[in-house]
């Protein structure tokens, strides 16, 4: 069955249309143009800012609704572009191909883009409907959320009039989110020296791991392919008499836990047997440590053609030592919110060229001071290793307000639909609400959404039943007003 036939049809029809237009981060223009064209044809107020964010405006619908406070529906229209190794999908030109299986919608070997296409689809379905009760309505669709929240940083507060904002970018149905972690990017650059090198060239690949979102999945113990590769190479340093690093690559996006990483090394032919023994030991121990959380983890070596060059022994070992020394994973659990990660860091991307090793990390915290402490730790590691450090992309957390009128209005609507009280939670990931709160300090906000699993991975899926329930909750909040 095509997803357009799923219920609620207005939402799924919009999501199906979103899937037809490629929209990875920085390539949202075509999708934005489609939305703007349809909005103007519908007679909605429609404008964009210089960044490309979309602002739609629609008068209140229903008797007495014009007297209620205005509401902003907010989502982002960019998606994370991830695919399986065997997929030939080109995110710049190919549509996402959704499929239904067992009450869930997946894509075909790629991310689905339910993060946050489903949220955008719900907002657009309300804006384009003629029979939904709502107060004065605005829809804000941002761009570049997935790579540093570039869109929300450029939001024009003077384009918005609403008093309350519903962010539709959460991924656990039945929960109302009141706060989230802030974040900061870190990039390290380590100079390397390339030289002529004799011997056999081997490609060592760590793969089959589960990966995931570097915030909401960071506590799940799935391991990090770059860190495991670094540990494996450190074993080679300790166990082999002579080898050189020739290349290293792992991870693709700053907000994704790496699933795969590979290194190319050069070593004398007589060392190959010892290398295989060390790799087998590393694989066995990693599987035992990670268990089911390791997915289909493997470490394999392949003999490949040698171009005659590698990094000096000293350069290669400094690169491996740097990767081993960098922190990764949960740093601290919150004292204030049970079961919530307070501070974490993910080593997301590592790669070499002929002159240097480049590493990207993303730190997250509910508080500012732990981010600063991690930044100092990274500065110390960089200084000891001879690497340069660049910090940037800082965005604030979203401070919870449990006394907000919007929360009080939303909770009974959730309870009536769910049959029980909703959970109120704080999210260990970056929602745009943190930056939005800075730009719109007088606007109250909550965040909710349907159940999405595997965000930022090719196994991303959204549960269809929760989309319907989330839609009914959204309509209930709008009809009730605040």
C-alpha cells in the first residue's frame, strides 16, 4: 500500500510529497520552493528569510478562535543523508522510497527523513486544511537544523506573532518535552608527514555496527567504529615490530555515531600473520564487550594495491594515540532528571589526507559548565598531541519551564488521547527550541512527535499508529487553545 493511503491522509500525503524531493541539509531549496508555491496558490501568507526559512500565516478557523492567542507550528525540512554501504542512492537527486512493514514506515536502505519530515507534514496539513479548528496560526519551517542549526540561528523574530510554539521534532510518542541539551562542535587537525614506504598495503575495516543519533542513542552502548578502529590500530602498534599508517577514514556526519571506519596500513609481508592474529583478538573482544549492542560487528583485513607512500611511523602513531585519547560517550548522567544524560561527547568523523588528520566531535550538555570543561580537556589533548583545535557551532540548551500555560493546556489533551498522563521529559539532543527561546523569549514552547526509531541511520522508521495519535493530539491542542 502506498503511504499516501495511510491515515491521517493529509499528513501522509504531505510526507509522500516531501519524500519525492531531495532535501538533505544545504539542499532544501527545491522542497522549500514546492511548499512556497503551494502556499501562495492556497492563499496563505508566505515568505522566506535570507537563509531560506519558511514562514506561513493563516487566519483563525472556527467560531471564537480568533480571540485566542496565536500558535506557531515549527519543524525543520532538512534531513540527515545516511545509507547502507551497498546502496547506490544519490541524496542530491534521488527521491526517498518509503515502504510499509509491520506498522512502520521505512526507506529503502537510506534514512527516511521522518526526522523531521513527519513534523513538517503535520504542520503543513493543518495549514492547508479548511475544516480544522485553530487560533491564528503560523508555520515556521527551518533549514540546516542537522548541521549546526543554521536555519534557526537566522530566524526573524519580527516575522512571527504567535504567543505559543509547538515544536514537532520529538521522537517518543506520549512524551512532552520541556527542555533539551545544548551543543558545541570541536575540530582537531593533526599535521602528518608522508614518505615513501615499502611493504604490503592492507585495508582494515571496522563495520557492521549499529550507529545512531549521537545524542539520543549515545547511552545505548553501541560502540563507535572510529574509536574501535583506533583501539585496533593501537593493538597493532603494541604487537607489531614495523608498520605504517597510510590512510584513515570513519564517520560522515557530526551528529551520527560512526557505524564504519577503515584504515590502510603498510607492513612487511612477514608481519601479515601476526596482524591477522591481533585483528581476530580485537574482533572477538569487541563482540564480547558490546554483545547485541554491537550489531553485526566485524574487523576484516584486505590486501590492496600499494602506491608506495605512507605516513612516517611517528606520524601514524601520534594519529592513533590522539584518536585513542579523545573522549567519547556518556560523560555524566543528570542529577536533576532521572535516566537523562547530562553531558556526552561523540567522536563523529575522522579522516586523513596527504598532510593531516582531521577529527570532528560533538559535545552535548544540559549545562554550560560541562561543555566548557570538555573544551578545556580537548585543548589539553590537542596541546599534548601537537594538534590544532577549533571550537564552534555552539548552541544553548532549552531550559525547562514546568509552570507554563502551554504545558497545562496540552497535558489534558494528551491524557484524554493516551488514556494516561503523558511523561514530561528533557531530551539529550539539540532541539531548535533552545535557540528559539533566545530569539523569542516571551513565547512558551513544548515539543512532541510520533515514535521514530533509528534516526540518522539507514534503519530509521516511524510508527504509523503514533502518527495518527500525535495528529489527534495536535488537533486537540489547537482546538482548545491556550
